[in-house]
C-alpha cells in the first residue's frame, strides 16, 4: 500500500510539473499569436488601405510564428496529440505495442536532443540581425533549442508517468489529461 501511494504521488507530481510547463508556454503562445495576428492585420491594412506598407510587419510576424510553433510542440507532446499512424500498432499484441511505444519515445527523445544541440549551436554562433528589425537573430533562433528543451522535459515526464503507471492501478491519473 505504501509503494502504491508513493507511486501515485510521483505521477501526480510529474503531472503538475508538466501542467505548469504547458500553461506557461501556452500563455506565451497565445500572447505571441495575438501579437502576430495584430501585426499581420495592421501590415495588410497599411499596405492595401493606406498604400504605405510597414517594413517590419512581415519579419516580425515570421519571428512570432517561429516562437509560437516551437513553444507549442510541448503542449501537443504532453497531451499525446502529435500526428501518428497507429494502424500497425493496433494490430500488434499488447506487449509488442507497448514496446514499440517506448522505442518511439526513445527516437523522439534522440531527435529532441539533436534539435536542442544543433539549435543551440545555430543560435549561439549567429552574428546576424534582422533585416528590418535591429535585433540579434540569437533571440529568434533561441526558439529552436528552447522549444526542444521543454518538449524533451514533457517527453521525460510522460515516459516516467507511463512507466510508473505500468506497475499498478494508477492509469486513471495519466489518462485524465
């Protein structure tokens, strides 16, 4: 009984950490998306209604879209809503589909580690600035390793909860999301 309650506590603790990361990055995504929408609409209005285009609107919308996209990846990872083809997995026996799920998690983790390392190298080695916005591209490229890092954390939290739930009747906690 003691081990079960400790396991439940760990799963709930990891779930809370994942939830905090999801809400934090989700809030930033909403903010960035709203800013991107405002900048785009304003740019279109100035270009076509006033015939006086804003030079920085396209570039800033692109930068905001990059940040939104890379930060949103972890939310889909936490909820298990990334695109997948699971017809073969459904045809396999239960133990084999679980094993395949762990192999896929390992491959995703490997990819995220590569993305983190290469993204950080790209961000830290750039000397460029934006064409119309005078900020270092480091801040734009930082979206890649930061998005990979929070997604990797969500993946580790999901895998830990999945492993802990395999050992007992605590599957309901993981499925509640």
